[in-house]
């Protein structure tokens, strides 16, 4: 769970309303889904409590803890909710690796990235505990997109039917769209892996491997490489075995923004970081890794941009990822599900704020 600084929101993003009709916050929506899943299991005679783990930094730990206390954990029991603290790493100020400093005596630090969740789950013993309790699957997702759990049971069914060790949940993606893509990478020695490739790496990778056209739309109007939603389902026994071997560490990278073409000075301090979706890169060649693609209505609609930035993105034909867009996505997904069940739903009407459609 992160902060809502880009939104002009001073609190943790878990506290944002998922939509204005109910006013329920994002974390409340997640908890409501968990209670619903538990009720579904109980109706089948299986009494199960589903654990909820959140990774926080020193910037968000108190805010998340206060939100849980204020709402009495949204109806969840104390022993099923865990908030794990992520440590920060040293920030670097230039290509020579010099430390960035807050002042003459204090080194500047930044979060290490959401890939730390694997290390935290391992070091806190949670994965081994879940394995001992007979659990079989673990779901990972990021904050503010409340549609993850809308399709979770379907995604879980795909994982179970195909015996997937890793299942990446995806959505349709346009060619060259600024969204990470799921692709199968093949090595010269015959090894291959299905994994996320960041959008700024996909184009040069394709062009360097015999695809001069790069990332372009296919006959269906979408790229053949579906968009990564940062929602993953892991088979727990294989995940636990991998954590024992790696200690929960995933590959690190650095992504500095340079001042000029000399590529020596950074616009702002950077750091080593890691991503949770890079976990498959460390798996053996016999690991079963796949993906599930949903229609765009059930895609990735986070709330992370303020209304002015969202309007500019929308006007440029790009996903705005603002509050209006995230809220409208909830309504659109619910309308789509109702229509699939036979309900007659009216057509949506476009609304514009600050020069562009944001919903």
C-alpha cells in the first residue's frame, strides 16, 4: 500500500473511496471480498479464514495501521491481518554510485520496490505457516485497483485446471502502450520463461530479435503481448520451495532518469529496486508459468493521478488512471457482469472534466 501523493491526497491509498455510491474505501472492498469468499466456503461446509498481508513502508505503516484500527479491521479477525514493514535502501545520486544525502550527516533512502514482498513473507515465516495449514494458493496484487478480486475465482480456476505454478492475470493491450507486457522469452540454450517485460524494454527487444516492426497491433486490434496487471497467483508448495532456495530475493535493477545525453548525472536520486512480477525469472525450466487474459472491462484501473494529470492523459488518448476512471471502471465491470446474467443495462454516457473524458 502506497501514499496518495500524486493524487494530492495526504493519506494512504487504501483509505481512498473505491466509488462514491457506497463510499467504501479500497481496503474495505478487499476485506468485503475476503469475507464473501469465506462465506462461500462456509456454505460448502468448509470453515476457512483467509489471511490478508499488506506490505508497508515507514511512510505508510502508521496510516495503514490506523485505518485498520478505525474500522476494526473491516470485520476480519486480528490473527488473519498482517502488516509487514519494508526496509528502505540507499539512494544514489550519479552513475559513479555516490550516495545521495539528505544533509551532511544523513544518507537518503528510498523503498526497494514491491519485489520485497517475497523476502518479507519468507523471513516472517508466513508461507511455511500457510503450507502447514494445508493452503494451496497465494494471490498477489497492488493497491487501488479494486477489480482484482472481481475475477479472482475464475483466475484461480485457471491455475488449478492447468496446474500452473505462476499465473499472471492480464488484459488486452495496444501496441506500444505504456504498460508492462507478458511475453515468452526464449534463451539460445532452449530455456524459456513467461514473464513481464517492461514496455520501454519490449520494443528494442523485439527489434533486436528479428521483429523490425516492433510491438504492433494484431488483427484483433491489440498487441499479441497482453498487459500485465500486477496480479499473480502462485501455487503455494512450489512457491515455498523456491523461497527456501532463494530466501525470497528476486532480481534487482536500476532505472535512473538522466539530466542529459552524457548519462552521468541523475535528475533525482535513484536506487536499486525489485518487482514482485520478476519472480518467475528465477524458476527452473520445468516450472509451469502461464497467464489469464480478461476483457478490458475487467482490466487495470488504478487511482494514482490527480484530476489535472488525468485530464491531460485522457486528452492524449492514454489511460488517465485518475479517480473518475477508477470509479467508472467499478460501475462498468458490475454492469458487464449483470448484462452477462441477462439484465438489461443502459448504454453509458460520456462526461468531461477539465477538457477530457476521465471515466
